[in-house]
């Protein structure tokens, strides 16, 4: 497994598809993942430290995990099939023992990982199957600031 970090979040006005770009920590490989607008907005909230008056879905999920005595140990992007990424959220108890592994979309998993400040990793097999910065990205639409 290869540690990765959020390199950038690209949001387009009036578009259903948004993008996160992940890059290898200390390396040169990176790639985008297409995500939805809600997930992009949550990632932006976490990155900018924006607070909401009431918990939104990802905030509620993270709070529920914590209240049930677990925390995120790590997020792993484990597969790429038919142009779809697959992720797992690894939860542990207070002593570090793994409690469970949950299947998740990478966008949801990353939103939770950023909130929990836990590592994100990608399977070497996934990275090996990608070209550098592979993925569709419209070029004519300006990024949100």
C-alpha cells in the first residue's frame, strides 16, 4: 500500500462531477477521482475548517463512529474496476485493535479520513494500472475559488 494525500480539490460551477486529485506522499505519481458535488463540498469544509450549525451527513457518520467507541485507523483505496475506484475504511478501538473494515466510495472515505486526520493509502496495483494524472477533466470550465 502506498500513502497518498489530497493534492487538490477541483470544483466546477453548475457541474455534477467534481474532482479530487490524490498524489503519492514523497513521490511523483498522482491521479484524479471523479466525485459528486456533496462530497466535494464536505471535503472543502474539512480542508478550510468551515463549521456548520448542525451536523451534515459525513459529520454525523464520523460522530457516530466516535460515539460507538471507534476511530478511523486508515482509509485504503483497494481496487479499480470498470473505471470505478473502491475503498475501505478501517476502524479501530481505543487500543489500536481493528474492529471492522467497511466498504466505501473513495470520496466518502476521504471526507471521513480528512476529518479524522488518518492516513490514506492506495494499493500498488491500482497505481500501477493508471497513467500519471489519468482521468477525464473538462478544461474549459473555471475552478471555484
